[in-house]
């Protein structure tokens, strides 16, 4: 069976670029920035899902390249995971103005693209970064009954059945939340150790 993942992922990229009905499209054009679709291995075992691009990400079209990205890189390195071996994306593909939280209508507009990215890449593990992606992914896999606050869920493993097999969802704190919080950073580093067995 042919397993071309590049072409369907490219199609998603083309569709997001052309997504004029998106609530954030006008901002993208006004600021002359890019949508951030995702990057990494199309055969990744681990998929990281953040919230939405920040300033540096929108300027480059790449996920997690700013301060939060540096932290993510540090965490990956600490557990010996090579960034190009994983896939990194966000729920919302365009930058919300002033880095505000994504609005429900923005999550609704971009969520279906994330669902398709998951179906194409078929990761064994989805590590969510922050509460928005934890909430979205748990609901997407029918695990809404197990949703609690991120302080109760971080670092734990939740399993769900998918069309392609079992997926393990591991909620993690958002790296940006740990920039000025040493103890949260230590917690994030500890939680990353759970990913070791999946690399
Ligand atoms: N924060 C996110 O959630 N995603 C990025 O790509 C960068 C910062």
C-alpha cells in the first residue's frame, strides 16, 4: 500500500495558506507574516502539539523557534530526543494578535487541519503543550471525561483508540509557562522523561 505522507501534508499547507475565512487571515496579511503548519518527521512516533505561533514563529513559518522553542529544544535534548525525529505543530496555525489566548472560533477553524495531520502522521504518542492543546486533543479522542486541570494531568499517560491503532496522550506544561518559573521547569523536565520510552 502506498504511504505517501508528504503530498497530503502539502495539501494541508496549501489549504491553510488559502484560508481566507480564517479569523486570523487579515492579521497574517497585514503583518506580512506566515502561517505555521508544522515541521519534523512525517513518520514521527512522537507528535508535539502547542497552542499557536508566536512572533518568531509567524515571522519564519516554523513552530517553536522563539523563547519557548529554545526551552523545548533543551527539554528534547535532556532526554536524548532528536528534534527532526519528532513532528511539531500547533492547534491554531496563525498568530493571534499580541500572543493572546486562541479564541474558540479560531480553534474551530484550525482544528480540522490538526485532526488531518494526526491521521496522516499516525503518531504513537501525542505530547500536548499547554492546556489548550491538552483540552483539544483529549476531546478529539473522546477522553473528555478524564479532563482535569493541567496541574493534575501533566506527565500522565492517557490512551485512546484511533482509526490506526492506540495512541498515548501525554499532557505537558507549555514551555513558555516555565520560562520564569524554575519549579515548573523542573516539573516539565521530569515529565519529559516519560517520553524516553517512546523515542
Ligand atoms: N507557542 C506555541 O504554542 N507554539 C509555537 O509554535 C510557539 C510558541
